[in-house]
């Protein structure tokens, strides 16, 4: 029997069990070498905080993840386009902790497979 999937600590995507990880499954935290190298930076934490603030202010309304990227870009002076993917990763991490849901066209979607623009809202 295979153990349940885990969530990557960096990107928030689902990590499926693999035979080669059989002995080390308890220690697996990242889905790839790139995620292991990237980790979670202070900018990633700032994006999570921005998403928390925006979702709390929005109530039941969904908030575009790009709004968090705009907020952090203004605070840090980094180009917003550079923060698009980190903002998506922050949203996926929040989903894995059960704090928000990722929504597309009004429907909750799987964060590991969502493509295109995403929004977040409070978990119902």
C-alpha cells in the first residue's frame, strides 16, 4: 500500500509517492531539485502575508493572485512580472495548509493542475 501524497514545501504542488523514495519518504519535503534549491524566501512569506490581508479584506469575494504580486512589488521595488510565479506558489502553500481555496471561473480547482489566471478565496 502506498502512503498518502504530500505537498511540496516550496511550490505547494502534490508530491506522489515513488518507489525510489520508499526508504526516505518521511524525509521528502520537496518535489524537485529546483524547489529544494529555491526553498521559501522572505519574498515568498511577504506574498503569503499579502494574500492573507487581501482575502481578509475581500470577505467572500475571490482575490486575484496578481494583486498580491502588485502589493509586494510596490513594497520591495521588484518588477511585478518577476513575482507572478512566486505568488502562485504562495497561494498553493496556503491551500495546502487549508487557509484558502484556489478558484477559476467561480469553481474551486486543484492547485497542482490549475493553469492560467487564478484567484483565491476563504475556504468554505
